[in-house]
C-alpha cells in the first residue's frame, strides 16, 4: 500500500468520524443577563448524554430578542429551538413558526414532574401546546426595611397607603435642597407595563381587553401620573428608565421601593444585605394585580431535526438541569423536585413570590400584546408622564389596540 | 503586412472601449443588487398591506399607506423633529469643524498628535458614543448635572433625556460632537491646498486677517465644504442609531425622527407596508432638499 493510498483512507475515515459526531445540530436562541452563563456546561452535559446531537446555543441581547426572532423566522433563518415568553405566542402561532408538541409531551416522562397547571397556563391560542415551561417568576414589591423603620412606616397594602408611604420616603437626606431618595422607582420605558398594570388592572371590571376606558380604568393611569407629576415620588428620569435604571437606583439607595421579581433578588442582597425585603404589591381599586413572568422553550416549525430540538428543550426542563438553568437566570425552577431543594434565594423573596401567586396574571393571549408591550404602552405612558396627553387618551389607545 | 499591423490597433481600440465597462460592471452589479433592488422592493412593499407576522397576507392597497401616513400625527411630529435635527446638527458640525480645521492648520508643537486625537469621536462606533452620552446625561450620576450643579448654573439635576423639552437638544449635541471631526478633516485638507503665496500677496497689499479669510480661505475651501455638507446632510438625515440607543425615540414621541419611525414601524411592529411608505416619503423629501441644495450651492461655488 502506497503512502498516498494510506493518506486517502485516513482522510476518509477522519471525514466519516467527523460526520458521525455531528448527525444533527440544534441551533438554540436564549437571553441571559447573567455574565456567568452556564449554558456551555448544560450543552456539554446534553451532548454527552445524546451523542450525535450538537447544540449551538446563542445568547441574543434581550432588548432586540423578539425583533431578531421575528425577522429570522421571516428570513428563513430561524433557530431550531428558542426561549420564548407568552406574550409572543399568539404572533408566533399566527406566523406558523411553532411546532406543536402535544404528541411528544404525552409520551414524555418528565411532564408529570412539572409544577401543577403550568402546561395549562402556557397553552396556545388554538388549544394546542407549543410551549414547554422552563422558569417562572411573579412580580412583587421590593422595599428598604431600614428606611421604613427609620420613618416608622409599614409596608403598604393598598394604593392609598402606597401613595402616603412613597411621599414620606421621598426626601432630602443631606439638607442641600436636592431630593436624594425617591419613594418609588417607576419603569417608564419598555417593560414597565407591569408597574402600571399593578396600579390600574386591579380594579374590578378593568383588564387590557375591557373596562380600560371606564372611570376605574382611567383612575389607575391617573394615579400613576399623579404620583409623578404632583407627588414627585418617582425620580425625574422615570419616563426613560428601564430595567438597569430601576434596579441600579434601588441598589444605590436612590429609591426606597420598586417592583421586580426574584430574578434580581441576589443582586439586591449583594448590594444591600439585610436592608432589602419584599412583599406582595399593594391592592389598588379594590383588587390585586401582579404579573406572572413566564419563560418557556419551543421547537420552531422550521427545525431541521425537530426530534433533536425537542430532546434539547426537555433536557432543560428536567430535574437537575432546570436548577442549573435557573441558577443562571435567578428565576424559579418549573420542576417540582428542583423547587423542593431550592436554596438559591433568601426565603423572604421566595415567600413574597409564593404569596403573590394567587393573584398573578398573564397578559392577554392576543396578537396585539406584542405591540402593547413593545411600543403602545411605553410611548403612551411616557406621553402621560410628560404631560403630553391625558390618562384617558392613553387608556383609549390601548383599548383600541386590543379591539382591532 | 498592413492587415497584420492593423489588427492589434483595432483590438487595442476595442479594448479601450470595452475595458471601462468591464471594470465598472462588478461595482455596478453589486450596487444594483444591494442598493437598487432593496429600493425597488421598498417601493413595491409600500403599495401593499404587508405585516410580517401574517406572511401570507400581501394585499395590494395602492396609495393607502401613504394616505395613512399623511393623516398620522406621529408622521408630522417625526418630520418636524427631522427638520429641526438636520437644520441644527449640520450647521453646528460645520461651524465647529471649520474652527477646528483653522486651529489645526496653525503651526504648534504636537500638531500631528492633535490631528490624530480630533478624529476619535468620528472613529468610535455610534453605539459606544450613545451609551457614553447616556451616562453623561444621567440625572442621578451623570457628569453633566454634577458639573452644572457645582458651577451653580442649575439648582436641580435635570433629566436631560427624560424631559421632552431637552431630549432632542441633548441628542443633537451628541451628534454634533460625533460628526464635527469629519468636517474638520475635510476642511483641513481643503485649507492645505490653498497656495501660501496668495496669503503673502494679500498681506503685502495690506489685507487684514479677516479679509484674507473672507477672500482667500473661504473661496478656497467652498468646494470641499459643499461636498462635505451634502454628504453629512444625507448621513445625518438617515442616521437613527444614536437616537435609537439613547432614547428609543422617547419620551413619548419627543425624539422620533422619520427614519426612526420607519424603523420602529417595520422592525418592532413588523408592519413593513407602512414602514416602507414612510421610508419612501422621506426619500422623496430628502431628494427635493438635495437637488435644491445642489442647484443653489453649485451656482455659488462656480
């Protein structure tokens, strides 16, 4: 055998080996804020357990996540599987971008291990199942116990108490004539609809799809506008403040209360130690409203190997792996066994989450929800806060959007 | 023999005729593919109802999108901001660039270093500039408020980007800072092409520094300035990246410009029909401005 023949055989073998190790590839999109991203470890564990499947996981920046996902779907370059939220489901289903998972789910052992009711909650608008839950949170009120104690205040349980508390907390602490602490860190930029909804959608008969222009509905938006314009309990930058700003201001002691979820709890504790605690959001207009923050994974209909993509997403929602996943996002596991052994967050934040669960709600299962979240809410809220339009006009625009 | 000697000549002349076309073809083809084809596609989409999340729904609506745009309050708000944005940013950049170029044209130690440093704002990516200025303007920790408070010029920290009265002006200042080096470098090149002998002759005739500037420097750089203003006009009009990162068009519609509005409609709301109509309208408006500008300044320069 000549040297040439030998090299030829060796190359062919090497090529075959290469092909065998990459039978199918799953392209997965996700968004993590956490820099200590454990995705590589999860991918390595999955690939070891499933030889023949390679996972290419790509972290997409949150701010443009859905813009990129929708355009990738249209452009024919969608990932095989992706992390997805409920508000995007109606639109993705309308685009025909999702693969139903009912059959797989029926034969998957792990389904019974998921938290009760989560599968039901994440059902598609057409009754089929497309989403597999991977983590969840519930929004609650963060507050500074040290400041409350100093001023002899107690945690507000109603909107009226909230207003008085926020006013008391807004103060000039060093006597230079400047306000140093504001009562509440309001998120006026994209993603702040949950703050507004707490003050508006708790009222009886008011939801995004009905009653928003009623007296009670408008009163909620007016309440938010008054807190900013009359009482001055939000920082002046509130109309433009996003996630980074509200969390940063709370950690820096610029605000005494804000609304977010357990995902930011460890960062808060790192910055403030025992000087941060949490409680359910106040009751407004006679009822409670807080957001159930969902996150699922889905297989896209364009997936080259849907079975492989399904294997990967079930891997993330399985015992042990789900813990690892949620350690990175700081949210709560959907697997019962993982929840029982959950020690990542201090108990007071888990308790506030559990206490808020009974009245936690999701946004409507409507195609208009994405526009509400991305443009209609932030633009109109900012216009109300800056005095450009009246609260009634904002509510009318949102009602009109959902009526279309 | 003559037959043989003529053939290469003919070939050479044919070659001379064909060669320019052959060499230009790749560039023209690329331009057609990545500029003209999308332009035609945009014009075509603007005549349809085309919402990306309903991919099968591509209905011909004629000029309905254009009518809707002209009746849309946000279109007019954005147009007003675009005009303010262009009419203040470009003159400010030009003026700052001119002063910088005149200074850099003087002899002083470390001149090459100063020339290199001045280009930094122009060389930085827009996103970096935008994020940097967001921090400068921050109402809690920003250096702008800190400086003005300590100087006693303001009594309360101003939320520069969250107040509709100051948001657009703040972004205009950012863009002026980003774009003036372009004018400085272009004008500096123009200044160096003016023969020194003109100035010598003028000073012998007793012309003052101002007269020299007005009668020698300004005419000498007018051609360069015209081209630079034209280029900047098109770039500034189309640029929305800095605004998008700094405010996303907010608060409310306070910093919406037409290209940004078209982008938000198309990419965030996925309404490509309507977004395209706004883009087409804006292109037409910009073309009118550019043609008018070229006619006026062309005459002045010649």
